C-alpha cells in the first residue's frame, strides 16, 4: 500500500448515543465528551444535538493509518459512553428516537436551531464526511465539478438510515430525505472558481437561508476549515470497513478528477432536476433498485453505477495500491448488504434488537 500518491485523506464520523436500558437516544454528549481519555490520533467533538458526538481522524496518507485512526476514535468514544451507561451507534438516523432532543449549548448551534426551527427539531442525523487534500481552493472547486456525477453512488453504497421515528420508512437513506428540507441540499452547482463559489454562498447568507459563510448543505464542498475537498454524501458507516471503503473511493475520485483536470477534460453538465432525482433514488433504494445515470439522464441499476464508478477510478486505485482493499471491502458489502438492509434484518426481532446489532457492529474493529 502506497502513501496515496501524496494525496491525503481524513474522515469525520458522527455517532448517536442511546441509553443502555431503553435503547433510545439520550442527551448525554456533554458528559460523554468530558470522559473521553486524552491522547490518540484525531479529535472528538460535540455536534448540533446533545444525543450526538463526532470523532475525526488526523491527516492520513494510507488506508492502514486511516483505519487505526478510525478504530481509535470509536474506541475512545465507546469507553466514555459506557461510563455514562450509554451505547454508541454508527447509524445515519436512530432506530429508536428518544423523548429528549436538546440543542448543544453554543451561539452557533443556537443560531442554527433558531433559523431552521422544526426542520432541525429531532434531526438526529449522522454522516460520514471524507476530506481529501488538494493544493488550493480553486482546485477543490474544479475537482467537485468532476465528482458530482458520482456522489449519489457513494450515497447508495452507504445507506444506513432506514428508520424515521417509530416507523420503517422504506428508504435506505432516510437521512438524505430529511436533509432535503434544508435550503440548497443535494448536489452542488458547478462553479468555475473558488471566488464564484464564495459569492454564491454569500448570496445565500444574504438571502437569510444560511446562518454564515461556513455553512452549506451540498454533498460536496471546499472545506471551510482545511485545504481539502469535503464529501458529505454518505451516512455514518455501520463499520470501520464501511468508512474505509468510502474514504478510499472518495480519494480515488479526487485523484481521477485531478488527472482529468491536468488533461483538460471538462466536467459533465448535469441537469439540476436529474441531480435531485439521482440523490432521491440513491436514498430510496440504496443498492437494491434503480439509480439514475446523471450524464445520460435515465434510470440505471445501482449495480451498474457501482461498476461504472470502479472502472472510472481503476487507475487511481491501482496507483495507490488501494485496489485490492477496495475490491475486498466492496465484495463483502455486496454479500452482507448495506447498513440499512442489515438493520432491517435485525429489526425482525424488534427494534431494540436493531439497536443492539448496530451497537455491536459499531464496536467491531472491522
């Protein structure tokens, strides 16, 4: 395994906290974060709601290092959660919601709650955000133009949020369906430069639909904090392996985009309505049903879109030595099913059994 061709990668994972007895979400994030042991790679953070916590890796150069960081972050949060009689869940939305959903204290969190009111109330949403290093923000914006057509496929691979409240929604990725209620959700428009991107974000702030320039709801963006492309399509991965797969594919897409930019290849034009349809289809069906080919604007089996993605990034995966790992993890995912499918299978024994299953897989090192 190489150093990723000099292209770095990092992952942010958001998790839910549930009471060990009731299996429902609980507002214990402040106490859990206070108990996290110092040391280890990466950091842990508060999230919008007090039933959520986040672990972020450091900057990693290969998938082995990334895996170590992911395992460390989960284990530190798991240990702290146990001390608060809570379970840590890697799920896009809770299998069982709790009676108390509180906003985390802080001026910005409160501003978000005030701005979006009922849209954000009970929005216990957890994603897997992948950061891939790029030279500068103009490059990040150009890369995102080339990534857009593949973002729904990354989502389809990741769906891990089948439940909404007390109901099985029928969707694989209910998180993205809920997220569509926010302004500007979905695939980003195509921008010609970082300056154009910044102007559009500022315009949305001036329109009153974003709290500040650090905010957007697009599934990919130039990070407001780091010199990276930040891809936010995926639900939180049920397992460490799932997070590694998302990171590897995302880095390969970025490396492929960089190579296309060097060759002067233009990013494809994508109709906004077709883009919304593709995100909806990926969230609805995951890997078990039709997706949408964004370039040809037609329904296409999700399996064909996954195969096309692999072909698109084959050279980048081979160059970094990640191809063997990716094919192994993808084969296992296709055999075992997405997180949403596996949650549903566990829930045949009751929703509490689904919670226990997710907690067990969250704690696994694989």
